[in-house]
C-alpha cells in the first residue's frame, strides 16, 4: 500500500522520551444520573498503541471524546505530554481551562471518526491542507506537499481533486486518516473507524493503519471490534467495563488468557 | 394607454425593484446577524436576539413603516420615504430570514463541528470554513420565498406616497379611469419581477450547491 519513500514525510512530533504521554487522574464523567466514567485512572506511554475494548456503553467513545476536548470531565484531570487538557495552572492552582489553552493543547491530538466526517464542501486536497495552513500556519505549498505524501501513504494519490461524496466509504476514511495525520499530532484517536464500512472495504483501511503503526512513532489510542487488528498492532489492551479499566495487558495475555471472567465473557461474545 | 403613462409605470417598477433590493440587502444582513446570534453560547445574546425576532415578527411592517415615516419626524428625524420603507421592510423580513438562517445552521450535523474542533479550527474558522458553506445552500429556497413576499410587501410603501409601482398605478388609474387595464399591467409587472427573482435565486442555489460538491443533486429540480 505505501511506498517507503512517502513515509519520511509523515514523521510525527518527537516522542517525549519513552515515558507517559497520556494520563487520566480520577476522571469522572456523568450524563445526568448516568455515571459513565467513574474515577478512571490510566496512562499511556509515548509511542504505544493501545486498544480499548469493552461492551457497548462502557464509555470507550467517551474517553476519546474527552481526550479530543469534545467533552469535559465532571471531575479529575487529563494530561497529555504533561500539559493539562482541561485545566490551566494559574498561581500554583488548577483552574478550568479557557478556550485558548484548550485550542493550544488540542493541536497535539488528532481523531478519526466512525462516520469519517470529511468536509463535503472541500475537495480531498483541501480537506487535508485546510487546517495545516490555517491552524499551523504552513504555506500552501508546504501543506500540499505534506498532503501528497499522506495521500500516497493511504493510496489515494489520484483522488486529490474529488469531492468526498465521489469516494467510497473506505476511501473517505483513508482521507480522514490523512487529514488527521497532516496536523502531525502526537496522539491519534481512532473510534471504530471501520465499523461504518462495507466488509470488503475494511481491510484497506486497516492496512493503512497497520502501516502507520509500524512506521511512525505516533501514539495510537484505538477503539475497535476488529480483534485481529487489535492483536496485530497493540502494545497494550485495556478492557473496560462499567466506567473502569478492569484488566489490561499485552494482547497475547488479554486475548488468550485473561484474568477476569468478565473479559473472557466479552471476548467469547465478540470473537 | 398613452406613452407617458407607460413611462410612469416603468418608473414605478424601477423604484419597486430598488426598494426590494435595498430592503433585501438590509434583511440579509439582519438575518445573518440575528440568526447567528440565536445560536450563540451566551444566553444573553440568544435572549436579546430572540426578543428582536418576536418583536419584528409580531408587528406589522406597515405600522412600522408609518411609525418610521410619520412618528419619527416628531422625535426630530425625517426619513425619506424610500428609506423609511427600506428600514421597515428590511427589519421585518430580516426577522423572518433569521429563522431561516438559524434553521440552516442547525441542519449542519454536529459531527461536522466536531471534526472541525478536532482539527483545532477556531470558532470563527469553523463557522466560515465548515458550517456556513454547508448551511447556505439550505437557505436558498426559503430565502427565495421570503424575497417574493418582500417584493409584494413593497406595495405597502405606496401608502407613504413613494412612487413605486402600486402608487404610480393609482395615479395612472386616476388620470385614465382604466382600472382593469392599469391593474392588469402591474399584475404582469409584479409577476415578471418575481419570475426574474426566482430564476436568479435558483442560479445562486445551484452555485452554492456546486460549491459543496452537490452539483448533480441541484440539477434534479427537487423541492
Ligand atoms: N451526549 C450524551 N448524552 C447522554 N448520554 C450519553 C452521551 N454520550 C454518551 N452517553 C452515554 O454514555 C455511555 C457510554 O457511551 P459511549 O459512547 O462512551 O460508549 P461506548 O463504549 O463507546 O459504546 P459503543 O461500543 O456502543 O460505541 C452510554 O450509556 C451512553 O448512553
Ligand atoms: Mg463508541
């Protein structure tokens, strides 16, 4: 799928030494009376590929949305690269972050959505270049060159000049991956990125993600029901239930010999 | 009908078109301003813009026109008839238009805003680059209807003795006594103006749709 020459153009921000990049501290999120995340703690080390698994409604999407600052926690703090996502330090105290601070830290994070969410009013090329130009301040030429490298990576070089509606779901999702990577985030969030696709289009998207996992040092946080894919790319698998991590470990351990009965049940239902 | 009477009616038609265009420009500005304000995150902005809409929807454009033309001078401002008419029509139809703008903004899926947030666009960039380009094509058909309504509303200005089409028709009728003929002619004139307006709006709609990659749909003539 990808020529190795194109990969030099998709380097991501340097890792913050091999240490922790994402840290959730006692994060609680409620929707009305429904406590979705309950004093959740977990960390992700820089450069790691972590897969979140768990039953429907266990809060996997909520975790990614909190990281993308699309939602705010009710309690607790989230840090990315040592920076608070939701708070600012002022005079030694933590106060809720203002819009400006949030926008700054959010640049380190990219997200790919289940429904692609490409901008239908922009052609493929502009979908990818718009934010690098207007948010990061790249020149149009720089942004286009970066976009061409990424389109090559996702195998869509010849589609740069099309509108999203002219592409298949699988192609749209690959554009969305390129669009997220064009911002060179430290963290890439992937929320069931293949579950809206026709079965025959899933493999192409997963291949692209495997490539990215293998050849870049980007940190990936991935929600998926594709267990083979999770097994391939994950350094760690976190099993969620009822708003908590009930078990975590390398994929061989979680998939072959989980400690928790709940994990066993869940896996036997989805595998 | 004699030549001079035709000139009278054509001049009236021209004033009508002017009045319509000025009012439409003001109404569009009001519609976008108030429509955006109604989706604001600040409750006070939402509240005040809501008050505006309720007030101007609830008052008749005619009374407003009379007030601007006959009452305002008592407070020391004398507005020319054309401007009183423009102001009254623009402010009222702007209130209706703001509901169209608000509806169209809300019709853009929330996921589009979230995708723009994920790319760190500022609120203004989200609006200008993502939301508005998708919302504007949605606004075109209802804007077309409002514009036709506005065109008909310009006849109210005849009551301020502005020399627009209806007013000139009254003069023509008084001088000739040919009621059926004169009113028949202006009926056709209004229709022709409305027809042109609709054509232009369709064109704009197609353009707006093409700019969001829906060119093929727009040609289908649905809606
Ligand atoms: N905006 C919201 N308003 C109210 N409740 C919500 C909202 N978003 C999520 N929830 C609730 O939070 C819980 C967790 O949802 P979430 O989408 O995070 O689950 P998930 O693990 O991603 O599930 P799935 O596998 O079905 O995608 C669910 O009970 C859901 O109904
Ligand atoms: Mg989910």
